[in-house]
C-alpha cells in the first residue's frame, strides 16, 4: 500500500478533471497550499505502509530494517534536493519526465517517463496484494484471490463514479492511520519493557557484527517504495499556488516526517522480534505482531485501519495511473482515441481506469517482494535522471557558476546518482528482467513513433522558457 492525494487532479477524477484538462482552457487550477501538498504526499505514501514490507526486509537484512530505512532515507534526501532544484526551473506537471526532457534530451526524457509509468501502473497491483495478505491473516478461510478481486473491484467502481468524497476524506484517512500506528508502537514498547520475547532496547537494529552491506542495500532497494509519495507531490506543480516555494518545502517535510516515523516504528518492531523467522508468516509479519502485542481485538483494529488506508490508497493509485495515461494520450504519446478521452459527465478517463484495473489483477500471480522490486525499478531510474538533470541544467543553462552552484548543481546530484544506481543494481533479477522488457518496449515504441529518432519525441508538456532563470 503506498499512495494517495487531496483535491488535486493527479489524485482526483471528479468533475474538475473534465473542465480543467478537457475543457476549453485545458489548464489546471492552482488551489493547493503547502499543507495540502504535505498531506497529499503523506497520504500517498500511507503511514501504515511502514508495516508492508517489514517481515520480508527483516529477513533480507538479518534484523536491520531501521538501518535499511536510514540508508534509503539518505538516498531519497539527495534526490529530493535535486527535485527542489528542478521544480524551480520547471514549475509544471511531469516530474522526472519533464526534467529529463528539458534538461537532457527529449527522446531520453520520453524513455524516463515511460519507465516511470511502470510505477504508477503497478502500484494498484501491490495494493491489492497487501489487502489480500492482511485480510487473510484475520479471515484465513477466504481465498487470497477473493480479496484481490474485491479490492480491485471496489477501487475501480469508486473511480468510475468519481472520487470527490474520497479526496475530501484524505486528512481523516491519514489521521486514522497515524492513530493506529501510534497505538501499535505504544503496545510494542510496553511489551519490550515487560521483557516479552526476551526483548530489550539496544542499538542492534542499526549496527551489529553481522551487518552486511549488500543485504542492507537489497533491503533499502525494497523499502524505497515507502518514499514514493514525495515524487507524486512534484507532479502537482501546476496545481500548487506557489510551486517554486511550496513543493520543495513539502518534499523535505514529507521525507523528514515519514523517515522519522518509519525508523521509529521499525525499530520497536525489530527490537521485539530481532529474528522474524520465529513468526509463522514472514510476509504477513505485521498483523501477526499486532496480535502478539494486543491480542485478537487489536489485530482486528489494526487490520481494519489498514484496510481503510488500502481503499483510500487504491482509489488514488488507480486514478493517478489513469491520469498519467490520459496525459500521454491527450498529447499524442499514446493513441489519443484510446487513452486521451474522459467521460464528459464525471471527468473520469474510463478506459484508462479499466486498463489499470486489469494490470492490478496481476496481483493474483505475483509475490509481494517481486511486486515491490518491479515498482522500484522505474523509481530508481527516474530518481537517477532527476539528479542527472540538475547537472545538465548547470552546464546548459546556468551562466553564473559559483562555488556554491558547483556544490548544489553538480556535487550533491552526483552523489544522488551514485546512490540510486547502487540501489537499482541491488534489485532482484526477476525485477530487472521485467523492468528491462518494459524499457525495451518503450525503446521500440519510441523508434516507431519518431521514425528512427528522426521526428521529435512525443511531448507531454509543451515548450518551456528557461531564460528567466539563467
């Protein structure tokens, strides 16, 4: 589970989408303040997402989930700094695609956008997988596939009728998740203090004699999924009242709050269960731990709060992916007749919503760790090119190359590139193969669309004037 927004078109397929992106002006309204952006990012990431991958990563890192979170948080901070640089130059929607297209090369930018599309398309799938895992933990008699189908069906129906109500419930959904998570942490601490499972507070979840760099990198590569919300916020540049100021601020606030939260929660969980192999189900470790610390009643509350987040996230994930496909269809990157239309009454890109639903049903055939790695394949490539874009901006557009500019536009992004490439190479082989196939399809499509790169690459944003920043 990892997503969600507020009253923005990236997250909401209500009537405004029809009027703002399909209407006469074809423009989005600047209505989002800093607080909206922060809640959008936090809800998109979903606070309860911290429980999603705990068991898997604890097993991969031999009991060092908080350390893996710290590593990926540092990586994300470097990339976030680059996002904050780029949004000041290009305060429009498009994110990594826009930055790579404008700063490096239009054809390359299209491929970055193509690969990043994989994230959006697969997020509803992982949401359905997690829904099934948690509900099976509480009601084991119901088959896994039933929960997958129900989750996808509910999110699809709500998207088709419009999700204005869900958007207005954004803050409430985040608040409920935070309350459930806080209660979980308090109960876990009480169990540790009482010596449950022989636990005691130590620094072992962060550092011990058996820490292995490769294992930590592999764990961090999986956990990057938890931080994808800040990237989603960058796509709202055309809907923020003051994008150059508020989006960079929102990005760092989101990462700081989420990072501290993720590390704290996983620290107490790892302290109580330093060896997750003693649990009956590593993949479903979190609901099992919830039952251990608070009994069946708290487990039901925990899973109930989680399912509220799942539905809120699923609605947003599906609409975000559908909106991305709509944008690509509207501007000719994908077949316009199929992808570039919306329902005139609801403002919902119906065909795109159904396509995303079909992709989400692959949850019936994919494991959780494989799904997370496949999503992060595109994320790390996008993050890498955001950092590279800053470096290209420095050499292509900046006229005043001070010492400070060399640090902020070259040195810091270069570190971000190195970290993201390192984490990308740590993904499992299946994810690399599937991601590579998706990239190859994008290359073939681009070559056909541009007649062997002789024609311009499909343009999603239109021309940009950067002279004011030189």
